[in-house]
């Protein structure tokens, strides 16, 4: 698997939408960009640990290319401190017969945004699962756009969000099944838990279909921290904070338990336990 740097520039561009050329939002500086490329007929696991320290609003760009008949497990562990603002841009290409399993776990930050654009070729597969949380009064977001351009491709997304201490999470998931996507399938699931009265969790899953031979499904639920559950656990001997943490941990486990590697699963549990 090749990993190489391909771009280091400064860029101000306030009008980008789902591609590096048209970013929507604040003007930013693109400070770094890299490519991950998995050769044909290969399988591999990669864990990216993102712990930035730059205090200005910055963007980092990652191209991911999974070649024909290969399979990549890519797990992103991201944690920002209270005052940091970062945007992460991911351009993903999954070639014929290839698969990418993307786990994304993003925590905290004043502004912490992950924008993922995926192009799928014939008989390829993209699975995204993950958890975003914010408890420092900031905004953590995962934005996806998946394009089924060819036949018999599959995409599945399971994204969870938790918000506490007047914070916010946002999930926007757009999947496009275009006219050439015969026999393809797309599924989106998102789950949110709001942990106090002043926090917010926003979700907007969308599937656009231009082909009558495809299958699709989507679902979304948002719940508040249930005081009855806390009371029940307190009746079993837990104090309030232990009961609250047990409920949150159980909810977050829906995403964390998808991780197929026990050592990484334990690392993610530790990341979100604090």
C-alpha cells in the first residue's frame, strides 16, 4: 500500500460543496493533503490517529483509492481540544470489485467537520460506521456523499451522535443511485442521543434514486437521556454519574462494537470514556 503526499498549498475558497474545489462555509487554509492507495488484489488495515494542535481554522485533505478487487479497513480516530477548528476532506474512489470499510470516530473541538465523498464502480462496496460526540460546547459533524455510478454496487452507513454541555453534532448523509446503477443497494442509519437540555443533534439522511432496479432504505432516531433509566440503575446501587455513563456507553457501543479488531475497539472505548 502506497501513502504519499501530493499537495501542500494555501487556499481560500468559501464555496465548496462535496469536492475540494467548492467548499461551503468559512474561508480556510488547506495545509496538508495525502493519498492512500491500495494496489489490486490486496487486503489491508490502516488506523489514522488525528490529534491536531493548530488553532486557526484549517482543512486537511485525504484521497483514498482502493484498486480493483482489493479490500481496505480504514479506521479514523479523531480528537480535538476545546478551542480547535478543523475540517477534514476525504475523496474516496472504490474501483471494480473492491471494498472499503471506513470507521470514523470524531470527538470534541470548537469546530470539527469531516466531509466524505465516495465514488463507487461496478460491484464495489463502501461501508461507513462511526460515532461523533461533542461535550465541550462545540460542533462535531460528519457529512457524506456517496455516488453509485455503476451497476451492482453497495453502500451502508451507520452513524451515531451524542451531544452534551450545550454542544452540537450534525450528520448529513446523501447517497445518489444514478441511472447507470442497475442492481445497486444503499442503506443509511443514524442514531442520536442528546444528553442535556441545551445540546442538539441534527441528522439529514437522503437517498436520491434515478433507477427502478435498485434497493434502498434509511432510518433515523433521536432520543434524550432517559431519567427513568438513570433512576433504575441508581436503584441497583450506581450513583448518578455512573448510571449516566453506563447509559451513554451502551448507546455508543452500537458503533464501537462494529469494529472488528479488539485492540482498536478498546482504544476507541478509552477515547470516548473521558
